[in-house]
C-alpha cells in the first residue's frame, strides 16, 4: 500500500522538474536561405563550372553563356558613341561659325546705317540749297540713293536677325548632340553590363543544389538554373498554441536532429510568429462559412543555433528535428 503513493509522488516530482519546464514538438524542420540562381540575359550555356552539392564562394563563376552576341552589341554601342561625340564636336564648331556670322552681319548693319545717315544728310543738304544751284536731276538722284540705303539697312537688319536665330538654333543643336552622347554612353554601359551578365556568379557563399542546367541549353532571362543554399541555417518549429503560454524569445533550446541521433545541438528561441500557420497558408480556413470544429492551431517559432554547427554534420533545409525549449 505504501508503494502506490510513492509512485504517484515520484511521478509528480518527475513531471514537475523534468517535464513541466519544457515544451517540445516533432513538427519542426531546419530552414535556411535558398537562392534561386537565374541569368539576367538570355543565351546558350557554353560552360558549367560547378557540380551538384559543391561549395562555392561569393563571386565564383557558376555558369557561362555565349558572349559573342553581346560583344558585337558592345562594339556597335561604342561605334554609336564615337559617332555621337563627333556630331557633338561638329555642333560646337557650328555654333562658333554661326556666332561669327551673326557678328559679321551686325557689322554690316552698322555700315549700312552709317551709309543711310550720310545719304539722308546729303538729301537734306540738297533740299535746302537754292533751286538755281541744284538741278532736279541731282535732287532725284540723291533722293533715290537715300531710299536705297534705307532699304539696305532693313535688309542688313533682317540678315542679322536670321544669323542670330541660326546661332541660337546651333546652340540648341549642341544640347541635342550632348543628349545623344549621354544616351550613347548609357547604351555602352548597358552593353557592358549585358556582356558581364554572361557570367553567372554566386551572390554569396553556399552549396550548389537542385541544378537543372546543362551545357548547350538555351536559357532565358529569369530561368532557374540551380539553387544556392547558404551555410546559415535555423529551425522552424510549429508548436501548438497551448504550448506558447510561457515561451519567450531568448529561452534555451536543446535541438535533436533525426539524421544524427545522440548528437545534441544548442540554440535559443529567436522569435515567435504573430499568427498561426494556417492563417498564412494557400487556402486559409473560413471558419464562418459553416459548422465549426475547434482545432488546436500551430504557430511557427524560429530557433537559431547558439554557434555555427560543426561542418562535419550536413544540415540543410527540410531536415527533421525535435527542439526542446526550457520555458520555466
């Protein structure tokens, strides 16, 4: 009769000290950054420089596309740039010529105005002289000359206006040529970028996985060639909502990985998702549409390792784990 109470007390003590302070779940998996590697330009694969599961460093060339088309486009862009620069220099030179012509026309206006003033003075002098000393023919000749020089002044002024307008037009042409040069320079930079994109490089350190590309294949922009899994991994554990009562960020976690039984990893709770996983699924439940049955929801909890796992142990997204969180 004494044994039964002792067993009950022992079970209670074991639960209180060994089970009550912890929460665990087998609905947990390793997660990590998986970057899909895709080309930024289309082309045919001429070289594949990596193998499945190979470790690569940031900047390593993974795949090379045929560069010939892009080399030709770059040469064409550079030729257009050279032509645009030549046109720009010609436009600047034309401005100098047109401004000089405008100044020349202005000088002609000054000369014509001086000549017109002289003939007008002669006309007034002849008109003021006695009629016996100036014949009618002389007076008519001087009048005609005065009218002619006045007309020449107007013609000279019109030519000056045209020359000034042409100079202004030439200056506008310089601005247009400068814009063409900038556009050609941008085209050269774009062509250089496109040529550089024929070498698909690793954006960060990681491991090559899910390779689908082969040498000789023609690939399009944005087409997934392979995936790059980074070395940084963490655990996403889907705890029941009833297990979150005392769970907080920073609490220690003992991580057991199915692939390595008997090996224990240390970590801590990083964060708790604000919302159940079902709410963010492809088809969220519509609880107001009909009969409702209460189901305990699962909430994702992010758990990070206290130190980078030993490279001896291969860890990757999707591997099953059992985290045990000390909540008290």
